[in-house]
C-alpha cells in the first residue's frame, strides 16, 4: 500500500466535487490590462560568468535562479508555455538558453506548475535533484539517477551549501491515483562559507510551521507565495493570501521578503495586480521597513 503524506495537525485540503464544479463554472476571467513587467537591464553575461556573488533572480511563478558558493541552483523549474489549457501570461524572465549550467534543482512538490518534466529534460541528467520524500521513484523511472529525496527537517550538504527540506501546508497530485503519495515543503539554503540563508517556501497555506522554521533558522531572504488565494473557500488551506504571507514573514523573523507564485499562470480568481496591491497595503499597515520588501521584476537579479 502506498504511503500517503499529510500536513502538520493533519489539516486536509479536501473539497467536494460540487464545490469545485460551481467555482469552475463561474470562474472569473482575468483582466489582460496588467502584466508583471520584465526588467529592462538583464545582465545575462553576468549570470553566466558569476562565480563569486550570491544572487537571486526571479524567472517567474516559483522558478528562481539562485547562485550561491559558485553553484547554480534552480527552484521548481517550469518553462512551460501552458499549464493545462491555460497559457502562460508572461514569458520567463530569463530565456532557458541564457541560463548558466544548472548544478542543483530543488523541487517543492509534484504539482505540474512546480514540476515540469519537459523543463527537467532540458536541464539534463547531470544536475543534482533534491526532492520531497516519495518522488525519487518517479525520477528513477525517468532515468534521473542523480536524485536525493528528503523528509521534513532532513538536510544534505552539496558544494558547501546545506539544504534542509522544511514543512509546508499543501497537498499534491499528478494523476487520479497518486494523491499525496509524495510530500511537499520548502527549502532552506545555507551558504557554508558566508552564512547567508535563503528560504524558498514552495507552495503553502498559512500554518504554524512558519514559526517553527523561524525558530530553527536565521533567514536572510524569504521567498514566499502570494497568489492563487481566491476563492478562499477553495484555496485557503493550500495557498496564502498576501496578508497571510506578510504574517508568515513576521513569524519567520526573516530579514527580507521576496514575493512569488503570482502573475505567471491563471490558477485562481485573484490577479497579480490585486495581489501586489494587497501585499503593499498590508506591509504598510504592519509598519514594516519598506527596504525589506523586495518585489522583483521578471529577470531581475538581486545581489546579496
């Protein structure tokens, strides 16, 4: 019998077929008047040649290029032009052909907007793949043998960087028969040389795990999802609204917040413009330092 993974406190994301059907039937169309902009000065040569600076570059959705300790890391790489029947709203911030060679791939969970095998195929079999527990067998079947799966709080050290798989509140499925047969979570990346720590949250609803993570790690940059939260009745367990994302940032006691998981695919009723407006309003309401909120354009590189 297959293992079925669960959330902390066994919170579930079960929705009735009727609930989902009613939502899909009246699902709002997204306005095409607002798009996330591409950065006007993308230094692709710097990214390909960089072997000394720690950088974070937003490619789109939950895909980031993170350069740390002379290592090129990519999170949840998705270069797909469509997600099901939905077309990508914006082109990736960095064209795939302009990426530096990828050394390590981090996967948060198996949903298609976070695990895209056509993109994995382009990255190739020589990269190291760090996976949630339960996913290694799928990668092995597809002949990706440089893969390691981790359970929550497990760590692996590669190239002088300590990677720790940490909890999230979510769920996963790729077929009708594999619901929650692999786990979900985020990744802590700690540079052994400089001590810089980046947290990639993957996909998550708001939960007590953020406070637990904040107690275990001193986080410099928290990459947190802010999109796919409407309607709340369907999305709340698995996705944070912008206000909850700010609350999670406070729980984490991180130094800086980088928003993600918005503006690339139409996954819910909310819009990227709305998500950003609500994020900024809550940031101001909480009287947080404006310099700590790092809203990146597509292809924009933050040098740490």
